[in-house]
């Protein structure tokens, strides 16, 4: 009997602590899910999550196979990659021109 109560208590605890971020993306429930996630994330990460959903849809990624947390993580990686590309684009051109090229 004690084992059953312990298992039931553990199950309730696990389900009550689960985050909407751990839920798989579903276009039919996305609006409600994002409302729930809004209380879990700050506005920066919420905006990144929403923009990542849009970007991934344009890239024809299978969102239904991803959790909201995975989508957010993908967005963080993409944002970091974009930052590196932006910084590289801002570097002066002479970094890429060798000394020999100038004197030819």
C-alpha cells in the first residue's frame, strides 16, 4: 500500500513539475502553449522562440518532432552563428588580403 501511495505521489510530482517547454510542438495548440510558456521565459527568449518557430517553418523543418525547448535551443545556436557571421562581415577587408597579393 505504501508503495502505491509513493508511486502515485511521485507521478503527481513529475506531472506537476513538467514544463510546457518539454511538450512537442503542435500547431493546433501552439497558441495556448506559448501563453503558458510566456510565464516560464523572459521576453527575449520568448521572442527568440517565436521567431525560431517561424524561421524553422520557412526552412520546412518538421516542428512536430521537436519540443519547444529544442526549438528554443536551435534558435540560440542560430543566433550565435549569425553573430559570428555579422562580426566577420564587419572585419576590415585587409585581414583577408595577403601581403603577396598587394605586391603582385
